[in-house]
C-alpha cells in the first residue's frame, strides 16, 4: 500500500484564494477612498464657510477704519 490515494491539489485552492484576496483588498481600498473623499468634501465646505466669514470680517474692519 503506497500512501493515500486521495491527494488534495493546493494549486486550485491557491488559484482561487489569491484572486479573491486581491479583490477584497481592492474593494476595501475603494471603500476607504470613498469614505475619505466624503469626509474631505465636508471639511472643505466648512473651510470655505470659515474663509467667507473671515473675508466679511476683514471687509467690515476695512470699512470702519477708513474715514
């Protein structure tokens, strides 16, 4: 008797695991980018609002300082 007649071929398993792992990494990366861009849009909007307030305050102070 020469060993186990049923042998498992790991090449099939590896050929399925690597593409699925790569796909999972790509999906995770894309979701991270989407989340980052949403957060960036919110912070950019807040920054623009603050800059508008500062510009208005600067213009008001310039009007008051001119005789």
